[in-house]
């Protein structure tokens, strides 16, 4: 039987909530599906990038240009998200950007020219980035209305989307299906399901402090900035696994190509599993302790990656690193979104903007340093990032009091 209850409206505190029905189970399911979409879309295009490259006859430099185009338009989307959400609401933004991202994905898959592929990557970049902000805003709204902690669960579905994309992409590539057909088969059912469930997305809310801030200016509180920088560090550490993990195993640890390909899959699976228990841990021990403890675990994992010569011990160390990093970003989004001083969309977009910026800057910087030294020494950057994240977590504990 569907669980339904009505939330009371308090004049001057909540905006546009005079009467709506909150469906705890269906709203949670809807958030889970929307969180799955960007992980699925991104994972699909990355898993079939060789097929896209062959179909459009792209060089390595043009592939780099496509990825840069997606990242650049992603930053534009992140910058414009708060204003658009403030104007039409995160519910509408979620539905529109899900369609835009899916259209961009399919455009990439069926294109045979450089210009068309670039347009597809641009659409994916702006669609996924705005989808990211809107879905995290909805996650914050769900936590408020349900009076529960669910952000780690939602981000687990993002990881699940990446895992599903990898598996589906592998099967379709083995079956020699074109990238375009692969993208339609994998994305259409989830896109249609998310649009069918959109009625269970939640309306915006604003506190009195948020209303006053929105009428004056959006001065980002120090607390939000610290959350954003920590998300940058966590995303960059995760990005180092996806960008350099396989290469590190095959070139430095002398693993086979097949073993090297397991790195990101194992990391993502552990991240998914850890996020399923992240919210109960937040409830039991508190948000800051979970971040601090996660930073310590991820640091230990990265030390193992750099120290062990055994390929299997390195894989286990990457898994430990994923275990520690898993609850950090979802918890930061949750804490930032419910700050009460600026709207949730402005807070989550600030965190997302910094996090995506980290992905654009840090992994390439590791490559630059590796070019001038070696990849093993370059990955010590990741240790520094995690150590800084731990230090900022201690600062965040003081700011949160």
C-alpha cells in the first residue's frame, strides 16, 4: 500500500508548498532513477568511445577536443543551473536536462562527422551538469521532507549507472552493435521511466534566511566553500583512478591489459556497495566523523597502491580507497544543500562546479607531472589531495558547530 502523508505549510518559511502530497517511497525511487541517469550516460559514451572514434574517423587529438568540449559546456551548465532552477524549479530542470543529455548521447552514437560529434558532446556536457545540480537539489529536498538521510543511497545509484553502462557497453560491443543502437537500447528505458515518475519530484522550499539572501546577493558562506573544495579533492582522487588506474597497473606494476581494465570496475562496485550503507553510518556516527574516517581509509588505500608491488594487492588497495571515498561527496552535497543561508540549488551548484573543475584540472596535471618524472611519483599528488581533504574536514567540524 502506497505510503502518503501531507506536509503542513508554514507561511513565510516554505515557498510553493501550500498543498502537495509527499510520497516517501515513490519520491525516493524517482530520485534514485534520476541519479542513475548521468552515471549511465557518461559510462555509455566512455565505454563505446573506440566505436565513436572509428565511426566518425576521429584522431586522438579530436577525441581530446570532444572531451574538453563536454567539460567546458558542463561548467557553463553548472554556472547557469541556480538561476534556471530558481526560475522554473528543479523538477522541470531535471526532466528537460535528462532529455538533452540523452539526445546528445544518441547524437554522438549516430554521427559520422566531427562537427556532429562535438555538438553531441556539448549537449551531453550541459545536460549532465545541470542534471547533476538539479538531482542533488532534489536529494536535499527529499532529506528535508522525509527527515531522513538518503544522499549516499542516491549517489550509489549514480555509481550503479556507471557499472550498468560498462556491462551493457561490453555486451553490445561483443555483439558488434553500433554505438548509436547501444545508446538507444541502454538509455531509452531509464529515460522513459524517469519521465514517467517526474510527478513524484518535490517542489522547492526556502527558509527565511534564503529568501533574504536571494533578494540581496548570493555571497557564498565559508562553510559552503569548504564543502566545495573538499568535493574537488574527492572528485580529483576518484578521477585519478578512472584516468590513470589502468595505465598505472599495466606500465608501473606490469599487470596484463585485462587485469588493468578491472581497476575502475572494482573501484566503482565497491563505491556503490559502500554508499548503500553510507546513510546509516551518517545517522549513527554523524556526518563529519564519516568524512574524517573516510579520508583516513582512502589515504591508507592510496598508500597501499603506491607501496605494494603485487598487482592483486594494488587492486585491493584501490578497492579500499573507493571504500573510504564513497560517502564523502554525497555527504558534502547533503550538508551544503541544507545550509539554510542560500538556496539548495546555489549551494549544490557551487559544490558541483568546484568538483567538476577538479576533474578538469587535477588528472591532466598528473599526466603533465608524469611526463616530466614518472607516473608513480606523479600519483603522490593524490596522497596530498586526500591529506588536505582530511585537514579541511577538521575545519568543517569547527564551522559546523
